[in-house]
């Protein structure tokens, strides 16, 4: 799986479930989502203060029960974004989160995103979940499974509020959504 994570660009990942099956590899839903999380790092720019030094690790976090097993750890093992190594951290509470750049919020936790997102205080953290309505309720990226494919919904206002810049390559493959009530 680590080889596949390096070899597949984001656009190809949108059909990853079928593409991997065609190659004789049957990836689980969360193996594919782990590859997406890894690849998001290439398509998002964080403000300079998010990384105190040039070699500060890029930290991918999981909030709540971890649906990835070891897939996320395997995907980022020995990977770098420039001089930055990747790290994976797991948390049970938003209050525990100190350093995090990409936060996957478990579906069960994502059912109440307003409280979680308020706890992040608009920090420069890319928030991702597969919970229903996540992007419309203030999250940044929602994984949507549709006919064995993973699509992305992206809340551009939420990314801008956190001072994250999203690459046009990612914007082209995502459905842009607005927060409900705005």
C-alpha cells in the first residue's frame, strides 16, 4: 500500500477503489482514505507559523476511534513532504490536540462537528471526516462514498478561515459546498 500511496496522484485516487481492484489489489475503504489524507499534504499550504522549523513533522491526527488500523501508519511510513517527515497521532478528545496539521474526525465524533471545530479555535488544521453533512456544518473536507468511489466535498470558507490555501488541483476534483445557513 505504501508504494501505491506514492504512485497515485490525487486525481487518480478519486477512482481508487476501482483502479486498485483492477490492479489485483483490493484496498479497503480506509486504506484509500489513508492515502487521501497523505496526499492532501501536497495540495494544502499552511501558514508559516504552523511549522516552527523547516524539518518540523507534518502531523496527521485521528480524533476518536481509529478506523484506519495500521493503514495510515503504513501509508506515511518513511514519507516526507520536502524536509518534513510525517507523523500520525491519535486523540480521544479535542482538548488533547496540541500539534496537528490534518485532523481526521471519526464518523461517530463527526456527528457533532460544531463542538469539535469550536475547540480548535480556527487553528491551521485541515479537518476531514466522512460524517454526514460534515462540510456543510463547518468542517473542511468530507469523504463521500458513492458507487464504490470516494468523492470529496470541500468547504472553502472553512479552509480560508483557518488560513489554509487549497491548491487548484484539489479544488478541481472536489465539490465546493457552503456552510448550512450561510
